[in-house]
């Protein structure tokens, strides 16, 4: 499935703020509470365990699991939801960071174009994603006349992606992240600024939980997923597991575009 065009979209977009999928019963409860035929965004490193520098020597066997997305395919067929799910795919002896768009009809994938590469967190050194080419428009799709775009958290730092979204008239950007340390305010400022200058919605799903690094430090993923229309945060979560659901307000979106004139 290459082109995604969702005809029966309810108008609602949900964020599931999770650390993993171990409690299937609770995940099912969240999914059932969302209006049918909604779009559901999952944070980074929820389907797979969080990235480890040790993978360079011995990748975890679960990274090769070919059935990790089956639960979302099941939910999509049962409730009509479209899921946006970051995951790691093993193919051609390499590992790739990708995001799946899962619908009732199948799924499409987007491969991350820019990877984090710091000494304490070096994804670029492990994953086989091609990061040498110039950034191009990430995957987009239509749902009842609303254009959506998807983006990995680290990619949100690159203006080139936001320029591509603006040129392509994207109305809603879905950002999946796994942010930690003391970055909460910076992320909020970054994404609300882009939501303002692009005159769009931004839905940001951030992971929760902890990661015990090889140097003995514990990383805390703070959640605080949110929805922004322009600079205004219209709904958010705290630092615990949870779910939020927001209905896209087309009139408010058009008013924002008209008021500032940043988009034609």
C-alpha cells in the first residue's frame, strides 16, 4: 500500500502515551474508548525496547520479530482505526528505524531520514537508514480532506522537513518521540513554534518509562504528550500512562491560516 487515503475518518486523533505494550488488556481498553475510525499515534520505542548502545555488539533478538505490528493490524480491522506506529525493521542484514501507517487495508512505511548521533545516544552508528541524502517530504496521507504528515522526534529539529510540509499544505503533523532528561520545555517551544509558523496542528506522542544505560545512569522518559493548534496547546498529558483524543476543528484551522497568512 503506497498511497494512503482514508475515506471514513471520524475526525478524531488520539495519542497513546505508553512505555511498552506488555499490558495488552490496558492497551485494548484505551483502543476501545477511542471513537471508531480515528487516527491513533504511538510514541517512539514503545513497540520495541529503547535503543541501547550495546546493540552494536549484540542486537536484541526481539528486534527481528516479524509479528510486532500484528496487534495494531487486529485493532485496525476491528475498530477501523488508522495507527501511526514507530518500529524497527530487520531486513537485508540491517536494522531500520521506520514508522508504519496501518489501516484496515494494509500498511505503508516511512523510513527516518535523520538519526541522532551523540556519544551517549548514537542511532546513526547502528541503524542502516540512509541519512546522506537531502531531506525530502516525509510520508503524508489524506483523511476526509485533511492532509496529515508524520515525523520522528529528532527530525523535528530540521527546518527542511517543516518547509516541505508547508509547501505540501499539510494540516496536521504527527510527531512520535522518546524524549528524556530536562528537555520538556524545549520540545514544547520547538513544536508549538512550528505549529504556529506552519499554521497547523501538531500532535506529539512522547514515550514514558525508564531506561538503565550501560554507564549506570537511569534515563526517565517524561511523557507530557500534547496537541497544539498554532501556539496554543489545546490538550496534554502528564508523566504517566494515558490517552487523549482531540477532534480536528477545520474551522479553527482555516481561521489560523487566514489570520496570519503563513500558508496560502
